């Protein structure tokens, strides 16, 4: 990210495609409408229709994905003179949690549904960038074709990225970029990191079975509750000793259920949790390591184990050159002070599947009101974003599209 930018040293925007005030207001209203009507993964029919209608109003020709939600829209001629496409991806689904904001005119109107991860902001950013770039294309000022990808089901493992890719989302694409809201970064700024910026995330479901019996005679049967407890405590420790600790391979449990009476040893127990990993090579080994550790502990306690290891997503590994493009784009719009470094997150993101096929990068989009120091997090019912982040995101993406061909 040390390459020189064409930005004015003062940070004043010298590129075309600035966000007009009327469009800024429209985008804020669009985001609030999405926020009020959140839809879960693969159920985003209203969201898809709203995006499609606005793109068609701008004279574009979006195509709904074969799965029925999400869409792809090209700006410019794909394949012209062999110029690769720059893709911009947004995720459009919400989370199955209640919106707990009490003083918010645009809080969710759908019970137990909320845009608590900022996907409504991501969607609005890509839509806004697309509308500006479409106008620049009509003026003959867009240097390369751009593809807008509005992807469903990011929150559903293994993620809707696979459906989008299978439907041609990456055909002709040379690079892909995305943003993710970050409540630890001030609105108007972005966080960047070369290399891994998220972790891998898989899901683990285990059934343990035994003959059961009386708690007075655990020696005559399989003490299943104890076996389950040992799996909970011993497996993470075993896994942590079978890979390089720098890989950050961690098993964390979210659910354990067994038994119905205090004096009955049950016949069945269930556990579920997640497997997270910072290193992509260790992630590829994780299923064998984790399953072997579970079997080892279960067998020690004479419990029969059935393991469902659900592959989720690898880490998002940002390409150095595309990360540099995002850096230069933000500097061109807002100056060097608008960019900061960021740490690798332990969260998972299915944007990683795109990066398994083409180079790309994800930026952390600041959504914290400047000056606020309250610690907030994603996936909480009171999550909200400073809406000036929409403008910053649109500026970032439009500048990236204009710089991508002219400076590299």
C-alpha cells in the first residue's frame, strides 16, 4: 500500500463521480427502507425487487440469480478488448435477531429480524456506486466494465457466494472488492489490511450415545453427561496442541443438551459449536484434526459419537495489489488520514470464496459516529450505522473503478 496515488496532496477529490446531494439523500432513504424490512438468507425477495427496480430505472439490465434472490448487473461491455471486469460485491440478507433500538424511526418492522451486521449499508453503497458509474459510462468516462453483485445468504453457512459464483458472478472478472461495516472505525474512514482480514469459520454438530442407566451405578453404563463434558473441555485443548498455535485454530461451543432427570444417566447428548482458524492452511487440515480429537475423547469414555462437520468459509485473504487500489482510491477522495490499519478478525465472511478464484480485497467501512467512544459490536439488536458511511463507501468504490484502469 505504499504506491503513490494521484490524489491532490490536500486530500481534495480530483476524480469525477462525486456523490450528488440528491442521490445521497435517496440512498439514505433506500438504506432505511431496507433496515425496516430485513429478510433472512434466500428469502430476500423484497430486497431483490427494490434493487432491481432502481437499477432498471437507471437504464441498467440486472439479472436475478437462479436461486430466486440476489442479482448481478453489468455496467459497460464485458469482454470488450479483453479488459477484465472490476466486480463490487454486497451481501443483502439480515439476521434472525430482534431489533432492540428503542428510539429509531426506521427500526425493523419484522419481528425477530434485523440488519444487525450492516448488510443494508453494504447494499446501498454498491447500489450508489453503480448508479454513479452508470452515468459516467453514458458519458464515455468509465475506463473499464464494472459488475455489481448483490449476493444473498451471506449469514447462512457455507454462504450464498457459492450460488452467485455458480451463476456466473465471476465470469470475466479480474478483480473484486467489498466493504464490511466496522463499528470500531469512525464514519468517513476505512480500515485496510493486506493478507488475511477475517478468519475461517466452520460449524460443528455432535451426537453422543450410550445405553444410559441409573446415576447410582455409572460404572455399569456410559456416563454420557461426563463424556459430553469431557468433549467440551478436552477437545479444544487437544486441537490447540495439534497445530501451530499461531494458526489460531479454536473450537468454541454454543450448545450442549442432555438428560431429563437428575437420577437418570441419559442415552443421548448433543453439542454444537464453531471451529475458527486464522490460517488458511491450518483450516484445510481442521476437519481431520477436530474429528480425530472428538473420537479420541468419546472413545475414552465409551460413548458412540456421530459428527457432522459443516464446512463454512476460509479466511478472507486480501490481495496486496487490490488492497493498494482501495488505499489509493480512498486517499484520492479523502486524503491519507481517511485510511487506517486494521486487525485480523475472528469473524467469518463468505467473500472469501470469491478470493479463492480471483484477486480481491475487503475494506472495513467505518460506521461509528465520529467522537463516540461507546463500545459497540455487530450482530447485536441495537446495532446502527452513522449514515455518512454510505457516502464514504460510494466514494471509495467509484474511485476504485476509475483508478483501476488508469493507474495499474
